């Protein structure tokens, strides 16, 4: 069965690459004004072809300006885009934008690049975040862990998301995703049918004087991750 799961992983990875490279990117060049619809419909198609389905708990707050999302792999992004045309503006490391051809999915979707090696990277991120809220009227989507995690415990949150939310006094909503790694596991290269559960926790307004909100958000997300594993036997 493990061999079949590995074969399925490579078929799934090839299918994702094919749809992105041969359909989504060309369409983003041809009809950029339909960016949101392209990202939504074709990510929904990818999720379906992988054998995944979405289950939601809670709902996206209509006034949310930033989403804090736990991160296991590419399926987290696919699932969030597949659930609806919500105009998310993802924060991604600069290196992903420079990948030949595939970097266009980020460029043409007008996502935010962050240069982690440059001291001015945070200044640019703050500027882009402000533009996202005030001019583009989109929601900032960020993985505060900064990288994919391979276990149940959240990695330490990077400072960037917290500083931006505090500086701009954003309305923040934490999101917990479980089941995405079982659908397509990029660490051990296996794939299975899976329900990807997206859990929207309560949104809140960041107070510039509150020094503990970021840690409390991480603790609430971890509590929900643990609850999903212990009660519902679902891993993140």
C-alpha cells in the first residue's frame, strides 16, 4: 500500500504541475482580470482530482484583513483557494518568484514576496501589506511559522506577521488546517484520499498596546490542532 501511496504522490505532483503550467499560468497572462476565478476554479479541480474534499468549521470573518494559517505543504494553499474566490494575497519567500515559468503563478496573481536575507525585507513587507489593505482591498494570507512543519506542534512564529498586524492595527483571524498533509505529504512523498478541514477561529482586532496577542493566537491554534488529533483523530 505504501508503494501505491508513493506512486499516487508522484502522479498528483505531476498533475498539479501540469494544470498550473499549462492552464493556470497561460490564463493569468491572457485574462488577468479573472485572476480570482482562475485561482479558485482550477485549485478546486486540483483538489478534486487528488481525491480531496473540504470541510469547514466556523467562517471567514467579513472584516478580516490578515489570516494566520498553520502550514504543512502546498495543499494548504490549494484548499484555501479552492474554497472560494476570496482574493487572498499570499506572502511567499522571494526565491519562489524566481522559479522559471512557475514563478509566474505568484507574479501574475500579484502575491507578496519577502526577502528573508535582506534587512529591508520587513520594511517592504510592511509597505506591501499596507497596500494590500488600503488600495487592493485584499486579505493578507501568511504562514507565521515561515516554513512547512512535519509534526503536530506549531513551529515558533516568525516576527514579521506579528509586527505588521500590530503596526497597521489589523483585524486578524487564525486558521487551522488539518488533513492536508495526508492528502499530499511532501515530506515522505505519499498521497491518499483525504478531507481537508479548514477551521476558522475567532477574529480579533490587534491592539498596538497588547504585547501578548501573537503568542495567544499561537496557543489557541495549537489547542485546536491538539483537539482535532485527540477527539477527531485528525492530524495536521
